[in-house]
């Protein structure tokens, strides 16, 4: 069995159980008469009322990245608040970093590609609650391989230094791409990096020779480096991945209704983005300084379709098999036990077309 890039370059994250922030408590007032007291006790036993939920929304810290519009729109346009969620957006360099933040209870909700999602659920008590989409050929084409002046074809990567973002699916992409072009891992030097800023500096200094990246802003920035050019894109490979939302099991156990409301808010944000692209671009420029023209170019590929289809489970199974085979996942597990679709079934029943 060959040794994968992930096995060689990714350091495992210690498994910790993530707990959700304490939910809102409901205080039931007592009347002066016995009947009033009994009614209050009955109401308390029945659980929070709709009005009480609105008065005390559930506080959630949500892991995000600068180029994802879905969570920011849900927060800024009041969709989270409408659905009883007091959301705080916490920004990371990559979705994988956001997922890792669940381990130390820094956040309560995260999203990312199949690889970091599978890595997380294999190590702790977390569940995949919905898919946000699967890459088709057009979406896959947004991931480009940029290389330095000494690389004209895939075979030229022999002896070169390759940028690899730790904990992300880029490791899987490198493995598959190199194998398709008969380039051995023994013939390349994989450089683990934490994000695109680090990769940019390294490519500019000649410390790496090739970088996978996505997004119009990054593409323009990297192509401005002298001699750097695009070699190919992911649509020219056999790699297709999905993206999903992950939460601690404690959230589903303690706040199942709010988990569904969270997904409703994200879906409303997605619909807003589709009908208000200019406003969305303005928001991302205002909050995280993303150039408006770049946001508009990328919106068709960054807006989510929340649900769960057979393509999602197929993508998970393919990457899980790879990760187990290459020792990335140390102990195999039943994927079905890590997928909980109750929230998305309640929020968007028509979008759940496959039950694993």
C-alpha cells in the first residue's frame, strides 16, 4: 500500500468532545391563585413557548471563512435572529481550521469539504446534519493548480515543492492528480501550510513551486507573481468533493428544534444571495474586504443548496475509503452513525432525497 500525502504531511488533531454553549433557560412566573400556579407548572413541563424562544435566542458561534457568503448573509439580514439563533461569526483561514475549532469548544457549528468533516467525525462526538452541495464540473473548475515558471506539464513536478494545506481535501487532490500523471510521491517534496496567505508568500519566494487554490481574488493575486501561471484545474481530474455542515452531538440532543431553525436560516440566506448578488458583494466587501467584482464572479459557486442527496453519501464513502486505506482515519467506523438528518428533514423535507 502506497503512502499518501495526507499520511506523510498531516498531523492528527487530538480527539475531544465538543459541548454546546448552555441553552436559554425559561422562567415561568407563578400566579397568586392555585389555578395559575398549576398552569405555570404545566407550561414549564411542556417546554419553552415560541415567545420565550424569541425572547432568549440560542447563542451559537459559527466557524466561517472570508469567501463564504452564506453565514454572513444569514447573520446580517436577520435570518438567524428570525429563527431564534444569536449567531457570532468566527473567521478562520480555511474551513478545516474552523472544523478543528469544534474540538476545543471555540465554535458550535462548522462547515467544510468531505475530508476534514470525515476526519472530525472519526475522532469525536460530532454529526453531519446537511450537505451544502456537491462539486459538478463547473464548480470543480474553480480549483486551479498554479505553478512556477519551471513547470509546463504535470511531469515537471518531479523534484518540486508542493504546497499542501493541512487537514484539507487538497491532500487527497494532490494524491489523485499525481497518480493520474504517473508521478510518485517519492519524487516530490510536500510542504504543509496553514492557509493561502502562507502559500502566497512561499510561492513568491520560490519556497514552493505549485499551489491549488480557489476564488477569483486569490487567483488574481497569485497570477500577479512573476512567472506564475495556471497548469490545470480540478475539473480535469477525477476528483469531485462535497461540502457539509457539522455540529457537536450535544447540539442535536439538547436543541434539536434550533438545529432545524439554523438550517432554515441558512436556506433563506442562500435564496437572498441568489436574488441580491450586489448587496451580498457589498456585505463581503464591508465585513471582510473581499473585492466586489470577485465576489460576484464566485457567487454561482459559493451559494449553498442545503439538503442531502445520494451524491453526498457517495462522495463521503469514496473519500472515507481512501482515508482508511492510507491510515488517515486510524479506526474505521460506520458512516451512517455520523449522519443525522432529522434537522434538515424538518427544515427542508423536499431536499432530502436519500437516507443513508
